[in-house]
């Protein structure tokens, strides 16, 4: 199964994909913003690991383990835009956390 989304992240906010129980999934993410974004894997039972910096107009592929969220952090003063293509378990919660 696949899921496609263009997501907007406010300044100094984060978008959390998969902060619930789920199987593994992969994300192809394009940073359609003018600033760097930080990606983290965050197991739902706590912690975070494997940071990735995504430059403007860069596309990265990230494999995410089961029961682990992908946190997309926008630590800038400008709104960010990301284009997401998700493959695998698409029964993922989606939300913001600043």
C-alpha cells in the first residue's frame, strides 16, 4: 500500500508520522522548503535515533522500523513543505508536536 501527501510544517514545529503501533514502512521525502529539515526515528516507547539533515530540494529515502515514528522537525522561523511518498504499512497516525 502507498500514501502520498504534501505536508506543511509551521515554524519551530514538528510533524510526527506513525506515533502508533504499526508495521515497518519506508518514506521517500522531498524537502520542498528553503531551509534544512531534521528527520529522527522515534520508537513509540521512547527515545529517538538516526538523525538525518535534509537540505532544500533534496530527496531522501528512509526505512522506519515497526512501532517507530518518523519525526520531521522544522527548527526555523519559516513554514516548511515536505512531499511524502509512503510505502508499506500506511495505517499510520499523523500529527504535529511543537
